[in-house]
């Protein structure tokens, strides 16, 4: 299959704004904020996100 | 978890019980993200979608859209919008008054299950934010962001006060060597 990326387009692809993983720590921090309120978890493309989030357990005896 | 209990004939008392959730929970999620560059304006759009489902009966969708804009050679400005929506767990009740469930004092992890944890109710959350990242030198990158987050319930029973709104501030420093 021929490459669909033209030679003059490669610099655009190399740009940081085309990298979903440009700020993994920031993504992990944001996921942690969301996860404390929303039960969804996992499947974020970049490393670390939500992996260390502990599930909040409600217990009121 | 609250239930009105008849302690004497025709005498009712609101009592609190612990939540009783299943001992195991199976989670499934799928994530897809797409970036598209707009070279002429030195920007890019990023869209991300996540599907989530679990054995509690929750199905959730998350959609996030960001615009990444270069300002000069060293600054990237990123406005973004995020929307999250989920259905309730099948054993979510605001209270047990209208149910035949007899709650137990100590959660036992077997049916019947019940919870009044708002995080397991039908809810939506919308947020929008702005992030600025500055490449100060070849060795140092700084970023700051602010996001406004608001969640609301959809079941018409759980009070609005159960759902949080938040202002989320983040500051990042990255050293490269």
C-alpha cells in the first residue's frame, strides 16, 4: 500500500500538536480528577492514565 | 443507603445502611483518538472518544475535542471541550423506600444489591478548559491549565446537590536533559 503521507507533510506529522502523548503526566492528572467522580476507567491511549487510580468505595454503616 | 423502617406498628424510622455492591466488577473500554493538522494556520484538531461498559450495568461515552494552536515558535494554546455521559448501575436507588429490598447491616456482596452512591447514578458532565504550554528553553517546558467542570444527574430523583462542579487548575514543569 503506498504511503499516503507526502514528503512535505512529514514535518506537520512530527509536530508536537499531532502527538496525542505530548503530555502523559498532565493526562494522568486530568484522568485522576475525572475518575474520582466518574466510574469509567481504562483504555486511554497514553501510558499511566488512571492506571493507579483507586476505586472509591462508599461505606456508611 | 436510606430506608424507612417500621419499628413498631405504624411507626417508621429512617435508617441508614451500608451499600451492598457485587464483589466483582468486569470493566470494558474502547478508546479512539484522531489528530488532524491544519498547516496553514499552525494548528491541529484532536478528537477522542471512549466507550465504557461494566458488569454493574453502566454504559458511558466520553467525547473530547481540543484545538491545538501554535503561537510563535514556543507557545501552544489549547482550548478544549469534554462531554461525559453514563447510565445508572442497575442496582442504583436514591433510597429503598419504594422497593421490596430488605437491606442488611453489614454488606455481604451477594444479591440483592443496592447503592445510593451518586457516581453510579445516571449522570452527565461537561467541561471546557484552556491550556497554555511554553517551551522556555531546550531544557525547560512550562504549562498551566484551567478547566471548568460541571456534573448533573439525569434521573430526576437524586438531588442536584449530590453532583459536583469544579474548577481544575494544573501547573506542569518539565525538565529535559
